[in-house]
């Protein structure tokens, strides 16, 4: 086979065979196929799409490009959760300790920021010493001992996806449904979780802009899981406004810590409890989402979820002083709240604009080699439907310079839209795909 023939075939909208996909992925994983050809192929996939069969073959090829874990020797059942990415989405940091505190082990290999969407690993690395590069042996040992792991994708698990994941971020191919579905599911299959809850974001601040696309992605990922012998459920969740208040890295970590202490924003807390309830059902702890919700809520109240988070940070080398006293975390030079210029109802808050502004401040990456600034970001103090009085704090900018602050102030202000008439609040969820 020739790589250029595979690229051309997909460019022309033809279906690739299982053998062609396996050849391409194996060649890219071992370095025989260069980034520029992989980028051309990814763009062809974005423009021409893939069939469900191609997407499943791609997911399995990437999973099988490295080691595929079997967690059944370590724990009876391990559950995982994945978000397709959003603005202010620090849910993993809260949900996984909640679920682990309820007795269901969680082993997660997470990712870094893609485009305007923040990455869990970047947020956790705000904690000095916290390791995100656990070996497979360390992953398995910690899962058995602590019941909770949150690390980066090791080079031995789905290595082809690890390379392609970084390439997509800087080649404008993040939004491809087949590439998203195969990327997510290759990692989940390789990491060995028997049950997977997928949090599929939809709206302005998500890669899926409309509900039909989000539902298609959800159905595709659940189908791939089923074919791979895993249990999966997908929740369609809103991302037309930031989730919670904080958008950044360290400031999102702080909000997650506040939530684990029972003090988080109401919308964010509710989102976390609903997702956790589905994880507890899928993992067999309960057969009822309402019971799962109550269990999750109790773990916040009694402090067990917080205890699990502390154990996670300790196990992975993090300095727990920085989570017990968050004022120790580094801060930017400029932190300033901006007042509402008028009174009225908020009719929209453009999540994408907020996410992009946070990235421009330094919280995200333009190319895969970029370093991020853990200290910068934005806080959005109100939700769509809220009535805000003139002069009331509307948002807050954390910037490294006055010039950055003023640029961000203008953009975040323009992300807010107003109405004289009452506006219904946005739903947290639009549906469930099983």
C-alpha cells in the first residue's frame, strides 16, 4: 500500500478498508508516516467524513497500536468518564473523587487542552509536584490501592491516538466527528474501563455546535463501546455558556476544590451529581439514578469525596498544602472585576468567545509545543436568564499584564448579550443515549 493512495482515496470521499486504516495508523504510530501526511489525511476525514464501520476500525486500530489493559485483575469493575470538551469544564476533578468515594474505582487517562477547550491535566498540573506521567504499572497499582487514578495517556496506550490528538489541535481538524469518536473510544478501550460515561457537550462552547451532531457523535461512541465489549452511556449536555464560573487552569482547580467542599456554583454542582449518578448505575453500585444522585450528594456532604481527592493528589506526588490552602497557588499580577454596564436579563453568554479569550490570555495553546500559563483566566459570575443590576460584578479577568487585561475585558463584555424581557435559563442536559 502507498500512503498517498490512502489520502487520495479519502479525499475523494471513498470508504477505506479495515486493512488500509490499520496500515495507515501503524505507519503513523511507528514514525514511518510523517506529520504532514497525517495532517492531510485528517483534513480529508474532516471534509469527507467516515462511515460507522471506518470509525470503529479506526478506534480499534489506534487502541491496538499499543498495550490494551485488562483491569479485571485489579478491581472487579472500573468506570471511566469522558467529556468531549467545553469551556469551564473541570468536572473530572470533582466527579471522579465523588464516584470513588461511593466505592466504585475510577481509572482515567485524561487529555490536555484542545483549541479553546481546557484540558484536565493542565488544570491538575497547577498543583506543584502532581505527576501526570504515570507508568502502566503505577496506574494499576494506584487503581488497586486508592481506587482513583487521573493521569496522562502513556506512550504504551493508544500511541497512534496520542500523536494524532496533538496534531488535530494545530491543523484545524478537531471538529471531525469520526476523529473525535475514534480518539475518545480508542483511549477508553486501551485503558481497560468496563463502563464508560460520555459527557457530550453541545452548543457555542463545544466542538459539536448543534444537537443533531452531538447525538450522532454520542450514538457513534456508544456503538463503538458496544462492539468492543464495553458498557457505555452518553449524556448530551449544554455548552452555550461556561460551566460554573472559572475558565482557566488554577482558577478552575480552585473552583473544583470549593465544589468538593460543598461550596461550588449551583449549575456546576448539579452537573457533577447527575454525571456521577449515571456512573454509579453503569458501574453496578445501584440500578437507580435517583439513588446514585443521593449517594453522590452524600459523599460531598460527609467529606469522603474530598478525602479521595486528597488521596489522589498525594498518590501522584502533589503537594497537598496547595489544595488545602489554595491561596498558596500562584496568582497573576492583574485581577480585576468588571461591573455590569446596565441592568437587564442576560440573554446569552458566548462560551466560545470566553474560552478563546482565556486561551489568548495564555491558558491554552496555539501549537502543540506551547507552554501554558496556569494562573490566567476569566470568571463569569452570572448565567443566562439571570437579572443583573447595573454596577453589579459581571465578570473577572486574571491577566499577566494591563494590556492583556484590557483586551480580554472588551472581548468578555461583548460575549454578554442583554434583554429587557425575562429569559428562560438554559437546561443542563438535553438527553441521554444508551
